């Protein structure tokens, strides 16, 4: 389960990694452009999959806890 969570985290952080590895030229850019690019990356089309996976992991953890309790 930890492996799946780690792989999901790595998969969804690719955009952030690509944004920050341009030889740190981000500091030379206009602040408004940096903020706009960051907000654009935060609204990616695959974020709903991340939230769905998180809800699934929490649901599975709850079901497992409930079964041990009974």
C-alpha cells in the first residue's frame, strides 16, 4: 500500500518537478507569470483521480479496521 501511495505521489508531482528544474530560472521570471503557471498546474485534469485514490485508500483502511473490530 505504501508503494502505491508513493508511486501516485511521484506521478502527480511530475509537473511540479518539471517546473522547478529549469536551472532555477524561476527567480528571473515575472512573479505574475510564476503564480499563473503554478495555479495552472494545480488545476490539472488528473487531480480528481488522486482524490479518488485517496478516498479509496481511506475506505479500505476503514473496512479493514471494522473487520478486525468485529
